[in-house]
C-alpha cells in the first residue's frame, strides 16, 4: 500500500472528508413547477454550487455532501422524500400485529452502461422515451426532470475538470501537475462519454457513486475489459491499478464518514465478485483477485464483498477467499451460491439465464441487479403462525387425532399470516411510490424508459419480498409437536397447551425432555429437515405465479439488518413448543443456536443446505456460523473447513458468513468493552465492532453455538 493511500486512510479515520456544503437560495417561483421538475432544478442548482473535492493526494474527484433542505436527494438515503419520512415515523421499528415492520431498500446502479456508453446513451434514452410517451403529462414532466439532472451531472463533471485545470496551472510539482491534468481530462470525457481507459472507468464509477451511494454492483465484470486492455498495452501496471482501486474504496468508505453512527458498519456498500458468466463459466479472474487484494491491504470498514460460488469455482479460489476472510479484521467478506440463486431468479422472478447471472449483493445481504432496487423493505415475524395455532386455535387442535390434521390447521394460519405480510408489503411500497426521485434514476434501468420514478417500481429485473424472523423457531415448534405429541406420545396436546400458557412452569420435566431429546433442525435429522422443506414448499405455493403491486416476483430471506427485529419479535411472542420461553429472542438467519445443533458443523450445514427445494428463499438469506478461533489458526483444520464449505455449497447452501471467536471472549467483551474495542463480528449480513452493538444483537451472537 502506498504512502498516499496510507495518509488518506488516516485522514478518513479521524475526519469527515466530505466537502462542506454551500447553502443555496432557491427561487420561490419554483413552487409553481411540476414536482419532478422542481426537484430536478433545485438539486442540480445545489450540486453546481458545491466546492470540488481537491487535496494533495486525490486522483479521483466528484465527492458530494447532500445537506439540502426540502429537496429529495439520492434514492438510498431517501433524504427529504416526504412520504417515506412520514412513513418511517409510523412504521419503522414499529411492530404492527406482531407481524410486520417497515424496513430499508437497497439498490445497485448500472455502472456497466454509464462507463461503456456514457451520458450520451442516457440523453438518447430520454429522447426516445419522450416520443414514446407523448401526450402523457406526468411522464413528460418526469422525463424533463431527468433531462435537467443528466445535463447537471455533465456540468458538475465539467466544473470538476476546470477546478483541477486551475490547480494544475499553479502547481509547481511536475508529477502532481500531470496528475491534475489527467484527472481534468478524464472529467471532460466521463461520465459524458464512454470511458477510454481503466483510470477513466474508475473515475466514472466514483463520480457517479455520489448520486446513488449504495452497492457498486459487479465491479470485476464491468471494469475488467478496461483493466486487461490497459495491462496488455502497458498503459498501467498491476500495482498502479491496485493503488487506484484503493483510493476508490477509501472514497466509498468515507461516504459514511467517521462522524456518522453507521461508520463502523460494513453494509453501507456491498458488492459481488465471481459467479457465472454468460457462457456458463466461472467469472473469477485475476482482476477479481486484484480487487480482493486491494481491499485486504486497507483498513476500511467498507466496501464489503460476497464471493459468488459456482460449481465451476476452483477450490483454490474458494480457499483463497476463505483465507482472506479469516485474516480480515474488519470482517468484510461473505459467500453466496449461484446454483440456488439462479434457480430462484429464473423459476420465480422469470429471468433468462443471461439476465439472472448479472445479480449482485447490496446492503446487509440483499440480492439485486445492476440498475435495480431490491423492492423488499419489510421484516416480518415468521413464527407468529405457531402462537396463532397453539393459543388461537387450541379448541381445534386438541381434537386432532394425527399430525396431518394438526398440520392442516397450522397451514391455514401460515397462509393467513403470509397473505397479511403481502398486504403490508404492497401497502408500504404504495407509500414509497408517492415520492418522486430524480437524482438517482439515471443510474437505474427502467425509470427513463417508463417515464416513472424508481420509487414507484419502474425498475426492470426487479424483485420484492420480505425478511423473516423466527424461521428456526417455526420449524422446531412444528417438529416438537410432531415428535412429542403424535410420534412418541410423551404428552398430550391439551397438556402441551397448558404448559405453554404457564410459560413452561407447569411441567419443567417436559421442558427439559424437549431441550435434551428434541430432534431439532440443524442436526441433519429427517424429522425436522423434512418439515423445513414441507413448510418452505407450502410458502412457495402461496406465492406461486404471483407478483406484488410493482409486478415483482416475491422472494424471502432471513437477515435482520441493522435493527434487532429478531429480539423485538421474540419479546412480543408467547412461549413456543421448541422450548423457548415467552419473550425470548429468535435467532438471526437460517441455522440453529443455544446448543441445539448437537452434532457439529457439518450436520448443521447439511440441514441448512436442504431447507428450500423451491427457490422461494432466495432473497436476503444469511447463515451465521461461529467457529472456535483457535481451530481456525490451525492450517490443517482450516483446509478441512474449506472442504466442508465447498460441500455445503455443492449441497445447495445459499449463503455463509463466519465468525472466529470463543463464547468466553464475547462474554468478557460485554463486561469489559474497553479491552475489546477492535473485536469485529459478523452480525446479519454486515459486520461491526461487537462492543458498539445494541445489547439485543450482542446477546444473539453470544447464543450462537461455537463449532469445534
């Protein structure tokens, strides 16, 4: 790592590097304009009034701070999107019916298009769309707004070019003078026109990032042609390319500055490498490796990376990425599997293979496509059907003579709750649709073509769905009813209901019997594994062939994101047949905890890998595994872990993220936080410093079973 990058990181870790904003006084006559045009006019006036990011070290420019009143900014922050801001106050972290809460949405710009076709293509797309939608006043107003934004983006790049030309004119250092002029020339060309070099491609990327500061998509795909072109011509060396990539990563990390409470978290920017190419080969290249090397050398919280594994991924590549992961103190690397993901995208979303392979990872662990938004934004309580049945339908279930009769009643409640989730999912997206975003839409596929803001579902290659808390509780509860009431007849339904109503106080022996001898999920036991597949398949049947109001296919996941929804839903949920007490937290993700995965890591992963034969759980799924740190330092054991993870993916496992720490260390960190200020852990699709996490999230991590 160069001295230049070292200095930039030191500055970033101490100071907010975003340029201070310059206030703008708007023309009050703007209020007479159509909403989209008013927003576009004001946001561009604001941008063009801002100072240009210029230091002694920077080789890229365009950094912006949106400190702007009453005008919608980027679509990730949704700042000043009035309806969403009001909705957040009513529904965000508010748990309606102990079933749903409002959550965030992430997206991935189409950098491939803007880098290789430039704003030239965007202007032409606006022209074509204006002809297509002639006579539709609302669409024409939106397209006029997009014209203003696109012209403003080019004007901002020209302002950056002039600032660096002016700096070069007075610069006495010939090396720095040449750097400034090179950057100015790049700003004259991109993003207005296609990038001619790897350097210009990176400048286009980081310049446009500030208009939608979220995922950077599939970087090893959309920049590799420019990289290999310049390597082969001798225009750049591998080390020079690494230095440039590292500056881009530093600027990305600084977009959530050290003064922001989210600075410590990795999910503010997430992207993917590897995965299938259009010819069916594995896409991990030397450029992919360079990107990982660039990240591993720098002490930044962001961006984070997911390796997209395929059946053609060489074992050496998986082992290399796992080795990087075990040495990454910032815990920025996760793993996902193309095999089940592509099945879900093709079978449920309806995409052809050549479109499905373009996916990336965004946010905490949501899948999305370049140029699209993950239209989820809802976290739900998957375990509610259990209490609906055990407490709300007790008069019916005590009459059940066999498990199939019980399951039929359970399924009725499952269907009701998932239909209710869909109702809220559509309701929340209706709220989002009332806001008009113009700043970010030029980077997305569909808004210009459809003449409609992306907030209203206009993106192509889109998908929606929900994150579900309590998956394991649901599976285990149904399994315990089958095992202890119907199969082994250790108790009656009447007695089990009475015990649950007493929060297990009425029969502690039964409670102990269930905890000690229950055939829980995570042990590769066909009783619970088979029920997990059956429940997942029944959920698939509820949504088979259906779309949400935005026309999206529906997928589900199990991540919690930044908020402890698993704890909040658990707090509101009565005792359940899996041995859980009323108010106890649910676990995060797909897996097992509290020592219920008795047989070790391989049976746990085997259970997780087989849970979904349909593809419906191809949304933001996370699988957290906690491995004893001392074992991971042993190279022989590490090799076995790599082989085991490859087996997990071959069996169909969709996602994996690892922590290497002992439970004793975590408990001590809770008691002595000053001693563990640098302890980073994987949470739910993102990483953070353990001692800075809310207590509910800390407790969930502690309760994960350490695998030996």
